[in-house]
């Protein structure tokens, strides 16, 4: 066989067309050009952009949470504080490996129906699902012991309220994001929250921190807040209200205790209430702070202010007499009635007998603008400046729209609306020397501001009348053994479907003690009592007495009346 050299291969002897060689060369050159251009683009023109993209993938800004400040009462007792907690979250795809019994156990620990829990874990496309926020540490530990695949935890804090439903309407509560939602938590949210810090880090693909990119910004913890509330008095008030509500089967009850000298709110309670530690108790009307957000027609508790105005202006004197007749009085086409026949009364008798007819006659001696100006000075028609969310201004119509019959009804507490906190503040004028003190929910370190309303002489006269109104011929149920008290009851019909109801009432009592040197003003209101009557003297006055007696004893106030007698005539006070 003849051997043929490889260079004699006919394929090799064939010659390629020139255009094909040039095309290959051009394509190769073009490819190198594209690669060089791309390299230039990536290494030069897009360096900053690519670095940013890399940082987005590996750099993270970690938020360093600030510790929320504590809320304490005036004596340092903790009312709200932040405690460690855990957020339970899951990766649905990984949870598929868990057994049904494990899911049931988890649902039980989370206090969630197992069916609801499984429904939330159905979507396997999600890689992060919150199962529950702010889980207590002991529950979180039990969940960890279950060893469920795909269920994870992350640290957070939750707010704890030691006094629960007793202090609920004062302190309020926070959201799951630890931001104030109601009460003091909302009002002072910025002060309590502080300022979170930050830490810029680089993480690897497994989420581990490799290094810090920049200096750490440390968090600034929130400041503690010291309230004016006295927990001891708060418990006393809460129990008295709860007992009264149960006894009279009332719709609601509320009370306020105010320090006469400082304007500090020592207690503020409402029933029904809720537990800020349990979100399942957050229902409708239970969340309302009735003392601040609810308004009502005050009824007879307004009478002392009208009488004081007439005395202050010199339109009447303590000896001026009013003929109230048989208890029915025709005025401006309407009939004004008293509960009983009172005959001839002086102004002290008008207050003691709570005569609507007598107050109508007093109103005839006053001008609408004079009454409007004085009521406005007392803060009616204006929201109380306590910084509390939802504080209601009440209603006080412009004086130039008043008809004569409306001026008369306003004189004895109908035709206007107030909140209980407004009334409590207004009564400080009688407990002081005619000046009304500003209120606060925060412990004061300086003297309060006040505004002059009545002269000291007028205040002394009305104070004596209010003490007599709580005496043997007035509201005996308001008396407190060992202390002289002064106050006024009120019973107001509620408006239902545009008309005054004969079935639904609000019973109130407002007063102060001890009369010789007033320390506290106490305002009580019972909404729609259904058992045991509805008059303020029968329903609210005993609650007032219980609160005043307990509060003064807890405060260590010396008695100013003999213990053998609970009745002291106010007109015997020296200097009046």
C-alpha cells in the first residue's frame, strides 16, 4: 500500500475563499471589541452603581431599639414598663415537615385555633409569616422546645401593665410596634419612646455579620414619666365605682379625685374597663375614658355656679327670698317643676332643696352674656388642657342665641353639656378662694397656674351653703364620719330620640373636703342606674362619701369634725 504524506491530502490542498477568512477575522475582532467595551463599562463607568448593588446584597442597617421609658405613679410605683418578649415567625415551606400534633401544640401555645394557624401556613411562596407578636418569654421557650422545623423567633419587647384594668384608662396601651395608642402612652409617646440607634454591617449569604461598615449610632432610651396618680386612691375609687355599678345595675360609672392645692389628678377611674395586657378585652365602649371623653347635661351640680354669679354681681344677697310655691312654676310657656313643695327659700335653701324654680328666679336677675362669660371662664365649652387624647369640650351655645327659657334651664344644668373632668376642675373655685386651678396628670414640681373666677367673700358664702347642702336637711348620704364635707348632687334626664327620657338618668355628686381646709375635690357620676332609684343623692352621694373618707385617711389628713356626729352645719364655720 502506497503511503501518502499528510501534506498531500486533497482537503488540505483546497484553498478557502478570501471573504470567509476576512469574515472570521472581523467576527473575532468584533468579539474582542465587545468584551473590551464591556470590561471598560463595568470597571470604569459603572463602578459606583455596581458597588451599590453589591452593598444592597451584603450590607444591612440594623435598628438598635431604644428602651421605652417607664410610667410610675406619684410615689414611684410602676404602672407600665417594657419587658423582653419574642416574635414568632415561620417559613411556610419548611413547616410542611412538622407533624399535625406539633402544629396543634403550637396553636395551643399561641392561643390560636389550629385551623387558622394552618391557613396562614398554606402559602408556600412566602418565606416570612408572623404567627404572633410580643409572645412572653416563658411561652416562647415552650415553643422552642417543640422543635418545629421552619418556626423561628426574634427578640422584641412588650409593654406590661401591673395594675391591669384598674389603671387602664389612665395609662392606655401600645401597638405591637410599641407605639402609644391610647391614654398616657399616646399623649407622651415621643418622650417615652426615645430615639432608636443603628448599625451598618456586612453580612454573608448565610446572614452572619462579617464586619461593621461605619460607626454605630447608639440608641437613646426613652425618659421615665411620673404621673400625679396615687395608686392607693386609684384602687379605692375603682372598687367604689365597681361596687356601685353592680349594686345599681348601671350602664357605667366614673369618678375623679383632684388635689385642690396643686391641681394634680390623684385618681381617675371608669367602669366598665379593659385589661391593657390582654388585647382580646379591647372592645368598643370599654375603651372610652368616660371622665374625659363623655359629655352630659350636668343638672343640679351647675346650680352653685349660677348662685355664686348672682351673689358676686350683687344681684341677690343671702337674705333674698324666692317664693317657689307648690313646686310648679309656669315660665315662658313651659312648666318648671321641683321634686317637692318648698315654699319660700333663700339662696342657701334653693341649693339645699335643689329648687329648679328658685334657680329660674335667680336667672331672671342675670343677663345671658353674664352667664355665658362666667361659664366660659369656668372652662365649659372648651376641651380641658390636660394633654389627654379625646378630651371633649362639651357644648355651650353662644349667649346671643339663648331664649329666656334656655337661660333658665342652663341656670339649673340643662341645655349645656360638660365632661366630669370639667366639673371637677370648676368646683376647685369653691374649695379654694375663688380661683380655679389648672389640672395635670403629671406630677408637678412647681406651683400651678390658676384663674380668678369669684371673690373670696362669695366663695366663702357658697362653700357654707354647699356644706349645709350635705347636712341634715340636704344629702345625708354624702357625709363622712370625722370630716366636714361640702357638695351638690345632680340628677339629669338623658335625651333619647330627641326627647328627655323618663327612664334613663345620669346621677352625679361633686364636692370637696375637709371644709375647714379643703384638700381634694371628688366628682362622681353613675350612668343609667336601674336599681335603687336614680337621684344623685341616693346613687352617687354614697360613692362620693366612700371615696372622700378613704382618700383623706390614706392621705393622712386630720379629721375636722367630731367622730360621734357626722352632721356639721356649714353656717357655723368661723369667719363666714
